């Protein structure tokens, strides 16, 4: 029997398939504007691989988890990201997921979630915040983070995404260098992540999951700000889906 994890985020849907706790398939699709349509596209791809409701335990998680009608169970991102991170690393650590709609910090002890914190109400400190700011500068998210390594001495003070965007536009109008603005944007996010992490006490190791996990510059900035080792994995963006898939295997036992 297979375990299938479907993690539908605000911008991308990650899918992982496991068997005996080993990942045998994974793929990603754009979330699109309708999560139910995305869920249908996912099922078509799973069926093409010979994976169905009958021979699998399917768990949905993420922003659009309630839009997967064929899921056998819905589980929170906290549990799935915690289990997924435990698949990649051994020992205690703190998991950081800078998601599109929220940022999560999860403490793992012995591979089990012991505590978690999420940012509240405002999208500042999230992937969406970075996306909006990148659009304001006319560049991609990847270009913004890369550019930020070349800048300095600019601070984005607004906690609200709308006001922060106006602040960025004003900085552009005043002739501030784009790399300095980019540096201020990324530092703003990293500092908010640090604030969330501080509530959990100091950790020797942090694991970055989600869409930013493959960005070396983001890893380095977080490492500098947190003053501790920040690691990830080449499949880090699939952390939630992998955790859900492994948990899904247990549904059929």
C-alpha cells in the first residue's frame, strides 16, 4: 500500500508518494485559483502512476487541504511538516516554514512536535510579503533575495504589507539603490522569523522547509540572524507532503 501526501499551498501544490516510509514519487503543480481543480489535476497524475484511493492512504494538508475530496484524512501543516522534517534529520531541531500565507516555527523533540508558533493576522514575514515586494521592484523573488546580498543600510519599518509596499515605492522614488531596498525587505522577513523562533528558546539546529528551502542566500541570512546552523534538504519544499505521505501509510495498516 502507498502513502500519499498532498500539500496544497497558496501558490504551489506539492505531492509525495511513499512506500515503507521511502519516497518513491513526488511532483509539484501550480495551485491555481481553485484548489478543487488543482486536486483533480493531482488525482489524474496519481492515477497515471497507478495510485488510487483503493491502494493508498491519502492525507491532505496545507492551505487548500479541505479541497481534496478523495483524501482519507486531513491533517494540519504543523504535524505534517514536523513529521517530514523528522524524515530528513535525526535528533531535536526547530523547523521553520516561510509559507505563502503564514510562517510556522515548530520544535521537534525526538522527532515529535513539542511546540509550535505561527505569525498572526498580518502577512509580513511570509512568502506573500516577499512576493509583493518583489513585484514592486519589478523582479522575481529569487532575484530579490540574490540582490539583497549586495545591499545594506536600508530598513523597512512597516509591519503591514500594504504600508510596506508604499514604503518600498517611496524608497524607489527617492533614488535608493535597488539592492539596498532588497536587503531591507529580506532582513525584515528574517527578523520576523527570528522573533518567532525566540519564543521557542535557542536551538542548535534549524531546518528550513517549504519553498525557500532551496535558496542558499536565504539559508545564510537566517543562519546569520539566528546565530545557529540552518540546514535543509534538496527536497525541502516537499517537507509537508512527505510528512503527510508517511502518515498516510499508517491509515491502511
